[in-house]
């Protein structure tokens, strides 16, 4: 197996977000989605952005995707500023309808390859390779509406990985699945990662999912999202869900996000923001 000892890789992080603040302009004024968010993602990371709904997780992913620009701060991929979308960053969404219904599974997986200039034969070979990897070889010629939610999620993952992105961006990809299918998909994603060691940035609002899927977790405070803490979680997986250590880690994250520590941190953030505003001319 071709596995890089990613813990030993030196030098620049693959992805570096520094002081990222993102605002939306709306009819009622400016909405601040994230405030001064910094993190590094290293090659081979399963990096999780975890926080309550509305804390700016999708916004951060869209900025990394190059779809929106931060108001302040910078985002570098392999040392270069992110200025636009590109095939080195592929997003997998939660929605089941991310697959055009008029294309078969194989055509869906081939489509982004073909539209970025991959020759047809190679696109087909790569598509079939990844369709097999996610266990759907018997469904290569099926249309999306004939597939279950879990199978559609697998197609979306195969389509993304076939592009061999520098980083796979996943925005609550399993949130709409039933609990058992969701678990199964977490397991399969883990197995795919063990084999291919891609880099992923995974967004979730579920503490358990973050611990199971991630090797590092960035905790974001409620709206606007600020970094609360970063946690190592490489020791946890589906096998450890429910263990005392797992429960303790989940409890600690819960307190950091919602407990007294979180309240105190929120008050400090607000005071700092007021001070910064007062300091402005
Ligand atoms: P999350 O993914 O963590 O649930 P989002 O990134 O979707 O959070 O949203 C963060 C904040 O930005 C929310 O308060 C949301 O209402 C706001 N927001 C998101 N998209 C837009 C938009 N297009 N226009 C205005 N406000 C938005
Ligand atoms: Mg979201």
C-alpha cells in the first residue's frame, strides 16, 4: 500500500486559514458568519469543523472551495491564495439531489473528469475504479433515483475521489441519512481513507460523528463562528464509540461548546470585539 507517513511530513501545511472573517451582505445589513478563524490542515488529515448550526461551517467550506471571499484573513492551499474554485477542491454535500438524475452512476462519476479535460477512456477507467471502491460496481449503469440515500452518498464520494483533489471537502455528507446508514457510511469512509489516505475536511454538528471521523477537530462557537479549541481525536473510531474515553471526550467537547467555559469565552470574545470596535476611528 502506498501510504505516506503523514505525521512526519515537514514544511508547509496543505491548507492554512489565517484570521478568516467572512461577512454576508443582506437586506438588513451585514451578517458576520465567522470571526478570525485560523487552522492548519496537513496532508492526510481528517480535519473536522464542529459547531452548532449557523456557526459558519458551510461558509468556511465555501470559502475554501473558492466560492466566496473572506472579508479579512487569508486562505492558502499549498502556499497559494485561494481565489477561485478549482478541481483540487471537491465538495460533497448532504443533499441527495447533488447527482444529475439523467446520468447513470458511471456518467455521474465521469462527468467532472471529462469536463476538466481527462480523456474519455481514462475517465471511464477511473470512474469504474472508484465505483468499485465504494462497492457499487453492480450499479454503474443505474440511475440515481433507483438508489438508496447511502448509495447516492457513495456515488458522490466516488465522484469526488475520482478527481483526486488535494482536499476533499465534505459538508455534513451523512446528515440526511438514517442512523444505521450513517454509521455504515462513517465506517466506509474510514476504510476508504485507510486505503487511499486522502486529505479531508469534514463538517458536522454532531460531536459523536466528529470523534469517529476526525483525527483533529476544530470547535467553533455559535454565530459568529470563532475557534473555541482544537482537539486531537485520532485515537477514536467507530470501535471506540461508547467507551469511557470516548464518552469523556464527548463530554469535554460539549462543555467547551455549550458549558460555563463556553459562556465565559463568549463574554471575553464580545468584550474584545467591543474594544476593537471602539478602537476603530
Ligand atoms: P453552518 O453551516 O455552520 O450551519 P452557515 O455557514 O450556513 O452555518 O451560516 C453561518 C451564518 O451565516 C448563519 O447565521 C447564516 O444565517 C448566515 N448566512 C449563510 N449564508 C448566507 C447568505 N447567503 N446570506 C446571508 N447570510 C447567510
Ligand atoms: Mg452548514
